[in-house]
C-alpha cells in the first residue's frame, strides 16, 4: 500500500517535531547558530532547521545524525512503561496506547533525511579540514541513511518505530 509521505508526516507529526528539535539541540550543543526552525508544517519539507555552516566537520556529523540519537532514545523512554502491559498482559489502558503512538511516531522519524545526508556529505566529504577517520566513519553512516531512505518505501521506518516501542522493551525485560 502506497501512502504519500505528506499524509504519513501529518499522522506522525510528533516524530517530525522531535526530529527537528534534535537538529536544533545539536546545533546549540555544537555552538552553531540557528537562523530559523520550522518544527512542523503540512508541506514539503515537513520541518527544517536553517543554521550556519558548522566550523568543525565532526559537528556536521553530530547535527546530521542527532535525530537518530534523540528520537531513538525518546521513543524508547516513552514506550517502555506502556509496552509491557500492552504487549504482555493485554491490559493496556488508553494512556498506554497514546504513549505507544507517540513512541512509534517519534521512532519512525529517527532516520536522517536525504537532505540531512546531502548536507553531511557536502560538509564532511568535501570539507577542507576533515580528518580521514571522519570520512571513513561517514561512509557507513551514509550507507545506513540510504538504506533507511530506500527502506521507507517498504515501511522500514514504521518497523523501526515498532521495534523501539515494543521490541526493545520486551527484549530488555527478557521476555522476547
């Protein structure tokens, strides 16, 4: 079933908001000035952060991959207390299901976008001061982002969100 990305973005808007917030947080932590933030809009792109070019290539990588770290962590933390009653005991209440909705939607938007990937690639690969080790680290990161972009056509982002929200809590609880 093919559903346009804009509709998915509207339904999973909490994930878009957290994704953009993560970019903004990493900009702040890296000392990169932020000029404009759009946390969510029902347009393309769903959200964005406009910032100055990072002075250090490592900061470019951190800002670009920040949503993967932040969204994954927040999705798991939100889901953990709700996942066990819902998945194990079928005794979840409305609040548990709302928590899982937020967790899945936030987890779905963990992967950096192709725009994030392009910005990282240009800033790191073509940067004058980029150390070789960072270029080596960048290659598998870019591969994972590309797989995520291709996989989103096959709902890989949804699968990742569900794994964070249900699978990981069950695994940690030793019940998987």
